[in-house]
C-alpha cells in the first residue's frame, strides 16, 4: 500500500510540474523582459480576469488552480480572478461524470453553474477590493516569491523558473502524500458515512471535505451524488469549495497569512451559500 501511495502521489505531482514551470517562466519573463509595459497590459486585462479564470478553471486539471495561486502571489492576477478559478475548478468531477456516462445535459448544467458562480463572485470581489492585488493595498511582485524561496533569480529566468518548480514540486509531493496517508488511515468509507443522511448540515460538511487538497474529496462527493446519497446542494457546496492543490499552493507561495485565510473563508462561504440555496430550492440536475 505504501509503495502504491508513493507512486500515485508522484504521478499526480508530476502532472502539475509543466503547469508550475510554465507559470513561473511567464512570471519571470513579465518581470524581467517587459517591465512596466506588461503590468499596464495586465491591468487592462484584469477587468475580464474573473470571467476568463472561471472558464479556464472548469477544465479537469488541478494544475490551473496551482498556477493561479502562484500568479496571484506574484501580483499577476487579482484576488477575484483567483477565487473565480478556485470556484470553477473541476478536479476529478468531470472525468468521473464522463466515465459514468452521465447525460451531457446534466454535465453542462453543473459546469455552467460553476462557471457562472465563479465569474460573478470574482467580479464582486474585485469590485469590493477595487482591484487591489494584495492585502492592505501593497502590490505583490515576483521578487516576493524569489526572496521567500531564495531561488537566486539573477541567474536567469529559465533556471529561476526551474528552481521554483522543483521546490514547489517537492512540497506538493510531501504534503499530498501525508494527506493521502491520512485519508487511507481514516478510510474513504468513513468519510462517506460522515456525509450520509445529512440535509442542511450536510452542505457545511461537504464544504469542509471539499477543502481537503486531495482528489479523493471530489471523487467521494461526486460518487455519492451519482448514487443518490447526497443532495444537489451538498454536492455543489463541496465541488465549489474544492480547488485541488490551489489552496495548498496559496498558503505556500503567498506570505500574507491573513489574506490567505480571507480567500479560504470567501471560498468556503460562497460554496456553502450556494449549496444551501440549491438545497432549499430542491434543485435537481
């Protein structure tokens, strides 16, 4: 079991590395090659960021949420765009729905709702925080990441991006392995029983489960819904909150703990709020 856990965790981590590397490479290029011009361009794009983020995030690849955390920590995207990606991220939901031959109308309804909630929430957040990219009005910069990681960015953007990627990759592997072992120890069946036979309170529970940075959370929630053991609101709460390793990377790359907790609270609150609304109105996909 231990060997299988190591191999599975390693496989999942390797899948993320291309996204992380490209993200850091782009960030380094924007900082060192295009300077102020790139920041002006990004500033103009920011107004559409939440919509773009919600659409991109819906694709079944948690690498997008990981990349978004790094882009936010480097001051490239706004908090609203980050949250929109987190809310729309599908993780393992979409592959499971397709594998189970679920009707495409149902799949499109779920994806459309996730994109809509993500985009609207993102725009509202950016409006409230007036497009500030950091807490207390301080702008983030790639140099913050470099200082934190001690990556010696002066050696060139390629080497710097690779350095960032390897450091974060090791961190993801170790943390994901620990979470995976914990889930195996507790037992997925225990998690399922924990969620069963709940109604309104179940919306809050699935939201908590969704925060676990491991694909087992989205797998369990999706499977239970397909089996008719979870309501639509409960399912949506957990899947809206479930941002894969995005939240994990946020706490790793962004040094502002207060801001990280704020984003996590917003993510959980929005997921639960929409879950309760769907559950109370008896919506069924």
